[in-house]
C-alpha cells in the first residue's frame, strides 16, 4: 500500500507502482512494487503519464 508523504502539503518524490495483467500488484517492479524518483528535493509533482508503444512509461511534471 502506498503511504501519503509525511510532509505538510508538499510531495518530496514521484511515487508509482505497476499492476500485472491479472490485476495484482507487481511486487518485482521497483522496490517491492513501488518506484520513486526525487526530481528536485521538494514539492515534486507529476502531471502526465503516458505508456509509449514500446511499453516504456513517460512521466512529465515539475519540481522546485
């Protein structure tokens, strides 16, 4: 289960997970099923996610 960041009104990293085709959580993805990226140390916000034709994932956003 993903947890809400323990900061006040900011998000310190982008967090996402992946599901298998049967709908179960893919625990082999990232670290225990969760991948994170720290864009700019504080107030990171992902805005758009797109799965590309070759199954790579493109995530666009911002950080301060």
